[in-house]
C-alpha cells in the first residue's frame, strides 16, 4: 500500500478503535453511575439493550446505504453520531451529578444519548470496511480487514482499562464536579478530533464499489470471531437460514454462550460493588481490573492456546462450555476481589474457546458458496446476545446476586450435553 493509503488506513483504524472503546468505557462505569443516580440496576442495563437493538437494526441499513450516499459520508455520520451521543451522555450525567437535573431527567437524557450511538454510530464500521476493501488488492484485503476487526476487539478491551483514569474532579475549586461523567466527555472529545481529521484527511470515495458487513455491537467481552471479515469477503451465492439443519447446533451454541457471556459480563460491576461493599466511585478500579483480566484470558486462548492445541470446533465448544460453567460457579460463590477476578477470568477462558468454535463449526458445515451468508448469520447471533442478555442478567441479579451466574452455569452444562451429542458427526474440521 502507498504512504497515503497507509495514512488513511491508520485513520480508519482509529475510527474503529474509538467507536468500540468509547462504548465499552461507558459500559464499564455504568453500574457505578446507576448506583450514584439511584436508578434501578435493571433500568441501567436496559439502556444498553436498547442501544444494542438499534445497532443491530440499523447497521445493515447503513451498510447498504453507503453504496448510494457514499462511504466517506457514512464514516462521518458514524463519528458524528458517536461524538454527539457521548457528549450528550456526559452533559446529562454531569448535570445530574451536580443536582441540576433530577435523576429521572438525567436518566431520560442518557437514554436518548445511547439511542444516538446505536442508531447512528453503526454507520461507520461497514463504510470503513468498504473503503479499505476498495483500496486494497484481493491478496491484501483479508489481512487489512482482519486488522480492522482487531481494532474493534482491541477497543472493547481498552475502554474498560482507561475508564477509571478519566474520572475527574471539580473543574475548579468549589466548581462543578465532573466525576463519573469524565469518560463520556473524554470519548466525545476524541470523537471530535477524529471527525475533524476525517473531514480534512480522508479523500473522496474512489476505486471499486465494495460492500462492508455490519459488525456486532461492541460490548464488554464481545471480542470478534472473524465472521465479520468473512461476511464482507465471502460468497453469498447460497443463502443460509439462521437455523438451517447444517448449522443449527453451532448457532444454538453461539446463542447460549453469547447470552451467558452477556448476562455475566453486565452484572459483574454490580457484583463488585455489593460483594466488596464499595462506594460506586471506589468500584471503578477493581471493575476495570477484573474486566482487563478477563479480556487477557480470552486473548490468551484465541491468540495462544487455540493455535497451539489445534482443537477442532467440537472440542472448542465443549471445552468452552465446561470452563464457562466452572467460572460462573466460581464467580457466584466468590467473596473477594481475587475470587471474582479468578472466576470471571475462567468464564472468559471458556468464551475464548467457544466463540471461535461455533464460528468455525458453522463455516465448515457449509460449502464455499455459502460462506458469506453463514458468516452474516454468525455475526447476527453474536449481536443478538447483547440485546437481551445484559437486561436478563441484571434483572436476575436484582433478585439474587448469584442467580445470573448460576443460570448461566446451568445453561452451559446443558449446552455441553447437547453439544456432545449434536456435533458428534458434524465436526469435520
């Protein structure tokens, strides 16, 4: 690639990284924010479910729209949606923290901000993919798109890691308190910088017309599986239904593991506050630490253990279900930061095995002409888990703190039994 294309790629990489990191940074501090505003835990989780639903519904629309309205225009729209969303969230939270807005008004404005993210932030990633695909050769394209997907995954790790350090004090002695709204303001400021950079540096659309694929909603624990890249590049000659008999066991495995991960991941911030008896603001650093350890465990599996062990999809699903169930049980019983971190890391290890397992199993179950279609279905399954999963998990948590972890453990045990039988003759990897 030429130097100009390298510059453009670095800029687009930054866009993908920012859209994921900003969302997960806010997601990681949301339990503390909700407790500070005295909002119901389930209402806090529902905010992100609404945002994820809008993302899932609008991302395919924007992906198709980019071919007519222009890919650069869609990137700008996505960044603008992200910047406005995080800016509005930061403003309403700061006003609520300082008593200018009532808790109800603060929460209502926050919901609007999250809807902006889900409805318009989703415009950028498919357009970014399409721009990169149009400017690279067939040989370079897979590597370039995979690197873009890694930016999205890296963002889901980076956001929770930096969020605690963006909590700010008073603007001046005795002045307004920024507090927990700091990460939203910081993310919005980065978005504004990228918006200006794209306006000034990204050239007008050129090259072949390529189609980007709609990615899954960026969420804590939702690192990509590679299906998004395949959906963008694979053939769509044969169209596959989500629960086609050939891929049904793998899709069920994806739904179960995805919901287990979403349920337990969204509840972990509340669990840390309550089990360790911490004030909301004091829980940010241990929450970030636990989430970073979990992300590291997942990456250890995907980048280290899977290539080393060369496990087939069936073994990946079974190992993932077993480890995930064990980790859920450990987290349910944990009473210390060490215990919570160890349990959550074990869940992440399991999901690190299971997510690539169901992706590879579904791909191997169909022929070459259906690869693009089945990859799109896999991406949809990944996204669907983060629509209802967080709300279900936190609603269970309100009933009993251990409940979402025990329910997830039970579901993963059932998946292990089902997977043992249903995938016995399908694993041809």
